[in-house]
C-alpha cells in the first residue's frame, strides 16, 4: 500500500478471508480476556487503576528510576547504553556485535526492534538475523510485517502458512498446525545452537533490582540467550517499573489482557550475565535503552500513552482495527495504540500519520479494556485537533467548512433541510457535491430524513 493510502480504502480492498481471520482472532481474544479477568479479579477495574497509578508515577519520575535501573544493571555486570533515536540504537547494536565478531544472531519477539527496523539493518551488513517467535518467523520468511502487537500473523490462515513453509523447503505442504510448529522447532533449534548472539526486548525492568523481565509463550527468548555468549536487550525507556513487587500487578494484567492466560507460559527474570558456577547463559550482556521520541511524548499532553504495556487488548476490541487489520495503520503499531503512538513517535513526520487518529469511532472500548487505563479516545481527539491546527486534511475526507456554514445559520439550515429530501431521488454518484464523491465511493448514504427532529420537537412543545 502507498504510505498515504487512507485506512478506509485499505480496509475496503482487504480480501474477505483476511478480514475474517483478523475478526475471528480478535473476538476470541476479547472473550478470553473477559473470562480470565472476571474469574480471578471481581474488582478488575481497581487493579487497572492501580497499574495506571504505578506506571504514571514511574513516568512522572522517569529520570530518577532510569538512573536507579542503570546503577543496578551495571552493578550486576550489564553494560548499559542509551540511544536517542533509531539510527543510534541500530549502530550501537551493530558495534556490539562487530566487537564480538558475531555474524549469526537469533532474535526473540520485540516490537521495539521492529520500531527501529533492526533486522533489515543487520542483514544489510552481512549479519544473519533470525526471528525465533513462530509468528515473527513466518512474517520474516514471507517478507511481511506484523499485523498485531501480540499475534503478528493474525491476518494469515494456516493454508497460507503451509504454503510458505513448502516454498522455504521446510517440508511438503501440510497445514496441520502441529506439523507446522514441529517443523519450525526443528529448524529454529539448529539455528539457536549455531548463533553467536541473542537479541531480545524486555517487558519490564525493575529500578529496584535491575531485573529484566521477559514473557513469551514459546520459550524462545530463553533459547535465544542460553547457548549464546552475548545477549543484547533493546528496551524502550518507558519499560521501567519502580519495584519488583509491582510485577505482581503487571504480570497478572498483561497475560490476561494479551492472551486470556493467567500467566504467560515462560516468565523470565534476568540479572546480568551468567555467574561462573552457572552451566549456561551469556557471558556478556548489554541493555540498549531507546528514547526515539519518548522524551518528547513525556513532555506533551499525551504522556499517558507511555503507560502502555503492549498487550494488544485495544486492538482486539477496536471495531475499526477488526475490519482494517494492523497493516492499514502503515506503522509498527496498529489499532488504537498505533493511532496515538505512531503520529507521536513520528515527530517531524507527524503529517504522514496525522490521519490515523481519525480512524476511530471514538466508541471508548479501547479505554475500557486497557489494563493501564490509558484515555485513548481523549488522545485521539487531541491529535485530531493538532492535525487540524497544522492544516492537515486526510486524503478523501469531505470538507467540513460548508457544513459549518450551514449548521451555524438556522434560517439557511431550515431551507437546506426542506430542499435536501430531493437528494433521495438521485443516485449517490450524482449528488451535486464533487468533493464528496471519493468519500461516497466507500459509503452508502441512508435515506435523507432531514427536518423530522424539528417537527417532533414542535409537537412536544406545550400549547
Ligand atoms: S494502549 Fe492499553 S490496551 Fe492498548 S496495547 Fe497498550 S496497554 Fe494494551
């Protein structure tokens, strides 16, 4: 799709089976989340609000907590780096790998490395970089991009995946999910043993202990670290939490909100490189803290978006995302979180994503499910205002100035209402407003019933 293709046109062109894959998986995830939360937490809203308070407190004192986390990590033998932008993060990671002459890297799932386009960068420099999360592996062999934060292949069905495996020489066509998984496992395990470095993200970093917490359902982050002499964790600066005991709140909420599980299958706590008595694990460990626009967001009136723990629940529940899929958002992060985060992270390139906040019905479902109570609809409105103030209009959106002229002049409005019934006699494509034509290509107007509200009010008026 082109960088500026409006989301509604993208959604209209989406094949039916792709749309039903996205819709089905979002509906299933939403209902599992409801059950998992309600079963164990009769006052789940209070837990969400507690999580929001902890995260907001951390963000309000991020400089202090980041410094504390850095001290603890360094005490444990971790080398800490800070990167202002994507370019600096990529070159830092490349330098660490080059210093160790690491040419083969395995990678666990990490949205922040998607954000900085790390794979492409390393592969261009001759470093083999293999995704080890099954979904991300399929995305990589297909040359695709994730369509969901948690389930990157939510837009694919098993037949497409079986075809990809056959094409890549991973066995004859077989679309049994168990066979697909077994073949991927055999392929990936061979790579784990031959790699020289493992790259992961981090779900949380405790400022109190310097513990890095990673959650996966496949154990691939563990495999990415255990046999390798070098581990690099790439971490957005907003991933800090104050204390270890806060993990009780976040791990409970993350697993339930993301996948409807009580706890993610593998929850790992890392404290530095391996000790001499440990049989395996990395001898050298680096953490690259990434800013990439986060400090700017922290100083803005949308700072609450940095509370996000990347659970994807807002994507699952969003009526627009369910129809359009994540690819329509044209950025690493799709759905409601992406509609806010992408324009904010873009900085000077705000215009490229300024239409995304309009891709929302403002129904408020995203805020209701968000485990850290982020007021996403309020932020969508703020960003719409920002785009309006910057004079940015979405391609294909109807001009609102003529409507404002009509709606603020009662006499003219009444006259227009009386005449407008005539529009029902015309086919939509013949409506005499050229600027509306592209908008109407994708929409069916209801029959015009202008004026009925006034008649109804007049009848109710006391005589
Ligand atoms: S905004 Fe909230 S619901 Fe959406 S991914 Fe982030 S934490 Fe989850």
